[in-house]
């Protein structure tokens, strides 16, 4: 039996292979990457590492969403009657729900199964009472959570190892742009950077705008 995908790879028929892969949704593309090293490299190179092709995948599934052509899936935070979801973020693999009790929960985006609990309370004490909301952001390699009582944490998104924890004033916004991490606290923006080689996070700078009042939103493209 001829393996069509391997045949296209061997004969460098990239345009045909890309057309086939574009029929798959992100979950199926992820599953295809797990088949073998060749398929992993193929999906990465043909889809995710090509900006235009990656945008086609996003546009296709945005259209399906608008047309209602999707399978509804639900996840349960199981956090008690007085706990609600304060913020949400996701990538193609994981969803992160920031709760109003200083914690955040990570779910598998495809199965909705709970994966890990992130503690973002200012004292990082799981036993303490807390009713502060958590803002979340997810990037290529890390998850960032900042709570309204000032807890700030960064985790490796695959192993969930905590790479950074600190205490600030009220965190009103967090943002990930490539390896840059931004966290707004009152009238300043804390700028941190994730070192992929050492898998560490370090403070780079603190930006202030004196006299402008408290800030509540930050954004970045990784350069500005």
C-alpha cells in the first residue's frame, strides 16, 4: 500500500501536500504531528511556520464558527458555587480559565479535560481565602497569570513548572508577545523576558508614565 503523504514528502510536492493539510482542523493537525518525525516536521513547516498558510487555517475555522459549523464542547471549572470565570485565553492545544479566587485552571482544548491548577494568589498560599480575579495569557512556551491582589506567576505551558513568581500592586492586564511578557500594575508596566534556552524568566525593565493615572490595558507585537 502506498503511503500518499510520505510519497508527496519524498517527491517534494509541497503545494499538493499543503492543500490536503488545509482540510484538517487544528486538533487534527496536532494529531498528525504525532504520527512520526517526518509528519511532525511536515505539519510544522508547511502550516504553522508559514504565516500566510497559518492565516488560512485561522480564517477557515473562523468562518466555520460564524456559520455555526462546529461541535459544541463544554468544560466545568468545578470550583464551588461562589467561584466564577474571570478571564479566558487559549491556543490550539490548551485553554486557561482565570477564576475570581486567585487561581487559574488549564484545560485540554480538544477534550475539555482539566490538566493543571495555577496558583496566582499574592501569598501563593492555597489554604488562604481569596476573592481576587486572575487575568491570563498564553504564548508559544509559557502561561502568565496576574491577580487583582498583585500575585504574578509564569509557568512552562508543557511541564507546568513555575518559572517566576512575584508580588506587585493590583495586576490589571497581562500580555505575551513572542518571548516578551508584559504585566500592568497600577501606573507601571513590568517587562520580562522568557529565555527559551535556559527556560527562565527575568525582569528586563519597568516602564512608568508619571501623572497619567492607573493603566488597565497593555498590548505589544514583541517589538513595540
